[in-house]
C-alpha cells in the first residue's frame, strides 16, 4: 500500500524540478487511485484524526495522585468502580487504567537525573525502610525498621533500628543523626513518609508538610525537600540498608532483645564507606589514614577487625593500617606516591624515598612528644 508521506514527497521533488507530473504513473508507483494522486498534487492537506475522548480522562488526576502515593492499579480500579470520584463511577476497562499507571511509572523512570556534588554541610538524605521480621531465641517476633541518614558530601552515615514508625521515634532518630554527625545540613531530602507529609506530591498537586514536622524543621533550622514517588533512589542508600539487613539475618533466633543488636549497628556504622580527600587520606574516629593517590575523590569501604583498619575499593583489598590515635597515619609507599605526584615530582626516586622516611621519622617524634594533636 502507498503512504501519504511517500506520495507527497514524490510530488514535491517532481514539482521542484519543473517536471510535468504524470498523474497515472505516480498513482501506479504508489498503488493508489489516480484521483487520489491528483487530489494530493492539487494541494490536498489531510486532516489529523481527532482523538476520541477516553473513559479514563475524568479520573486521570485522581489516578495519578493515588498511584504516586503507592497504591496499585488494581486497588485504584476497584475503588473507582465501587466508590467513584466526585460522584462519578468509572465504567472503563481495567486494562486501560493499568496501562495508564504503567505510563506514569515509565515516564518518571526515564527522566534524566543530573548528578551533582554538594558542598560540605549543604545536603543530607533520610531513608526509613519498611519493617522486616526477626525472631529472638525465645521465638518472639520483632518488626525491625532501618533508619538511614546520609550526608551527601562526606557520605557519612548514621544507622539505627526502630521497632515502630511513629513520628516521635522518627524525630528522635533524626536528632540523634545530627548529634552523631556533629551538625545540621541546610537541606534534607525525604520521601513521602507519613511522618513528614500530610499530602504527597504528585503531577497535579504540591506536597503538604505535616505541621509538627514543619515546626521541627523551623526550630532546628533545615529545609526539607520531598522527593516525588518513583524518582530514582540513591543506589548507595539501597546497598547500605541491604548490607545491614544481610548482616542482621544471621542473628535471627540468636539474640534475646533488640538491645543485643545495638553492637551490630555500632560495628556497621564503622564499616561503611569513606571518601578519599585531596590529601589522599580517609578519616576514621578523628584520625586520618593514607590511601593510594589514584583513589582521590573515590569512595572506599573500610572494615575494622580487632586493631586493624582494612580498606577496600570496589570489593578489592587496597591496604590495611594499624588503628592509632595519631592524627595522621601514612604508609611509606603512599607517602612516596603522594610526593611523586606533588611538589617533588622533579626529584629522583632515591631522593623522594629519603624525604618520605625523614618526614615519617619527624611525625613519629612529634607524636611521641605529644606535640601533634
């Protein structure tokens, strides 16, 4: 079969070359009637077909709102055929409504996400994951929730477990996070949790903050930003919570009370990622430890076992340090690499090694005298 676009294109090309158009030939080439070909040549402009109204149109705002709040397409459909919206019952098919909901999710997922680096103290993110079950050794079932607070610049995290999702519990967890990270950021990202919002943000409506939460943000001094449903989540946040849950699973049926799990949380808060700073060092409990310079700006994972600090990058072992109360802890090989990439890169290898050894000896003497704090 011919296409209108193909016919019009041929007609335009022939006209531009000042050829006399053979209507019969043009019709044969495009498998259409000669009268149709002539009609297009004489300037016929096909009108676009008008879209027929859908039985879904009246309900789209309501469906979008409810789907953005986490309701399923099936539950929305059952509600609308029984209760309706603004006095009107939905009479369309479930498949139409389901496809509309699927389009909402795809539309949100395909939006480009711009990755940007924040300044120190500028932004944090809060995730409060739904409960999972653990059993004590006495068979008592506990519903555990994971509260995760992450500083965007330093990637420092605060994790705690809660037995409920009440607003007071949430407020206490947030305040403890501020204390643990020694400050309050300018902006904090939240999802549409009930302890934070009274009405979730959707395509058609603005978010309405819970009044108690709004007052808390004003009293403490941070700006809450509510993320829309189905926006991409922080991959790091998801991985962190997943790792914690995996670590807790082995204690299922092995602990007596939730207090017994607190040590696990303390260890996990220590065994988390650190960002390598411009000095090619990471910080742990107030002390800094050297890392190879090629990892500057990267996130590395640390694990503490006994008196040793182990450093990993992309699950590969990088280096280990003896835990120390000294402010700066360099390995000789890292210090040599740092010097080679900095002011001493014009020196030969022997000179750089000598300078590195001299600097390490000076640091040891200063620490032994208590002059470096």
